[in-house]
C-alpha cells in the first residue's frame, strides 16, 4: 500500500496542470516560444511541490519567464528572464523595500512582467543600458542597485569567459555557451534599462 501511495505521489505531478501549461498551449506561440516554455512546464512540476525551491517573487521566476516569452517573444523573453533571475537574490527584499514595493497576500514581492504604466523615474534608462553594454552590471549600479550590478557583472563575466574558452577549444558545445553568454549579456542591458525606468519610485501595483 505504501509503495502504491509513493508511486501515485510521484506520478501525479507529471500529469497535473500548472500555470505555465496554459501559456505553453496558447495558440499564438511560435515553435521557438513553445520550445522555451516547455522546460518551464516540467520545472514547475518540481518547484510547485517542493517548499525548498519556493520563489520570493510573485509571479515566481518560472512563471515570470513563461509569461515574458509568451508575451514578448523568444529573444526578448529570454533577456527578461535572465534579468529576473539576477534580481532574485538575497538583496531583493531590501531593494523592493527601498522603492516601497507592494506584497502579495502570501507575502511574496509583487514584480509583474508588464510595468508599462509605472514609468516614472529619476534615472536615464538609455544611459543605464549604455553603461551595461560597456560593462555588464554598471547600469544597474548607476540605477541604485549595486548588489544586482555586481551579481550581473560576475555572471556575465563567467558566461562570456566560458563561451570564449569553449570557442577556442573548438568544443561542440561552443554554440550553446555562446548563446548563453548572449542571453545573459542581453539580460544585463535590459535589466539596467528596466531598473532605471521602473524601480526608482513607489510602485502602486495592484495585488
């Protein structure tokens, strides 16, 4: 009996429906969007059943990534997802408090994909993006998020270094590492722009 219960507990998440599933099945998705959202649907079967990998944001990072890819296309969605992952750090709560960000009913920090109606800022988004184009992370630091900038700089540096090494060694994985480096670099540029544009003043986002 115990074996049957354990088997059911293992199988159930494989067939259960999770938020990214509906985005994956949306008719307007391109084949590339589906390819990117599909792994997220599988990850949610693990993360939604394990309290040890709960996300501090609402929506969580996996759903945020699926929404970003679904709503903004494959490349832009990947940049946005990379930016969110960098921001989902131990420094996130302090940064959220600094801008008087709001919280979901379950206590998570509200951070939606679409912040278009909250565009007041006191920093130049274009200048911030330009800084991060020159040195990844610098635009975030200019926008008041030094810790995020440092993390972005380190992650970008590691990914770019891995891509260069892989390319110089003629590795069959070099296209993969180059792609990862481009996504992380693009995420840093986008993240700098977003931080300067949206994360400077009080956020009146509805729960």
